[in-house]
C-alpha cells in the first residue's frame, strides 16, 4: 500500500480527532476511559492545526489517514495565543473540576489541564522552544512512517526559526520513549507535567 505524507487539510480534521482519541491513553485507545474524549483533540491537536498549519503533517494510505505530527516553533507565542483565542470558549463549556484531585474521575484531568495549562516554556526548556505531538494508529507502527512524520514536522519548525524542540511523553509510554531516543532525543530532569518525561533535541535543519 502506498503511503502519502502531506500537509494537514481542513477536511482531515475529523479523522485526526479520531486518531488523537484512539491513541490518547499513553499510546493506547482512550475512548472508553474518558467521559469527554473530545477534549483530547481540543487540547493536544486542534489548536496546533489552527495556530501552525504549516507544521502539521499527516500520513494517508488507501484506508485513509492513519497518523499525524503537529508542532509549533515558538511555544511561548503559542501559549499566549491559546490563552487569548483557544482556551476561553472551551473553559466556558467545560468547568473546572474540584481542586481536590482525590475526587477526580473520567476526564477531570483534562478539564483541570484546560484551566491550568503548564507554563508554555519553562526556563529549563528555553534552549528547546519548539514542541509538538505525534500519533499513529497501530497499522502505522513499526513502518518507518512515524520517523518521516517527525522529520517533516521538525524541519517545519526549524524553518520557522526553532533550533531546539521538547516533547512531553507519558512516563509509561515505553514505545514512544524508545522511538524518540532513536531520533536523537534525550530526557531532561525537568518536566512541566506530572507523570511525564520531557525529551529534547537540537534542530539543525537536516532532520
Ligand atoms: C510513538 C510512535 C509515534 C512511535 O512510532 P513507531 O513506528 O511505533 O516507532 P518505531 O517502531 O520506529 O520505534 C519504536 C521502538 O520501541 C520499541 N518498543 C516497542 N514496544 C516497546 C515497549 N513496550 N518497551 C520498550 N520499547 C518498545 C520497538 O521495538 C522500537 O525499537 P527498535 O526499533 O529498537 O526495535 C507510535 O508508536 C505511536 O503513534 N503510538 C501511539 C501514540 C503515541 O504513543 N504517541 C506518542 C505520544 S508522546
């Protein structure tokens, strides 16, 4: 089957949302786990498509789109934009859960994150100002397509001026951690979010 890598188009959004949900539990299907699964793409996918469409890449085969990589070159600018444009409507729709984490259930962790996103670019990450996300359905795993998508995305953010990139990875996602290691990412001690590992690498334009 021929695989085509191309820029994300408006018409792709539904398929991309579905992939985001089906890979949203540290790489596994999150559909059954969340009571508001639509918050996964609303937080981790759609703002990237709107803010940085030139850095959003998808992989498609005869069955449809099966993977994507999205990124932003300037996490600080992205954070400011999201505070102004993206989060307000969503915050109106999804109220903040109780501050006591012990009472959280379902998608409360996403509702909380919506109201309290991590700092856009904490000082220990300042050398790696870009960040992004990659998700492929299982039929794309182990095919080399993920590497192609990451390289396209990293080249795009490099073209927009970024000379380093950081990614947050669920600490339990051993496959993703191994994948990033193969791509030259290294873990740093600092992590902006609980239960995640932050991996970083320099960007040279030759990705
Ligand atoms: C993470 C992802 C992009 C990686 O792409 P991929 O094509 O699966 O990656 P690769 O097959 O090139 O590399 C994965 C590596 O992890 C290894 N691996 C697989 N399962 C593993 C496990 N449970 N523990 C440790 N390593 C594991 C593979 O053997 C491979 O290493 P190798 O090439 O040395 O054998 C893809 O699996 C994916 O989209 N997963 C679902 C969504 C996700 O987790 N996204 C990342 C969120 S941060």
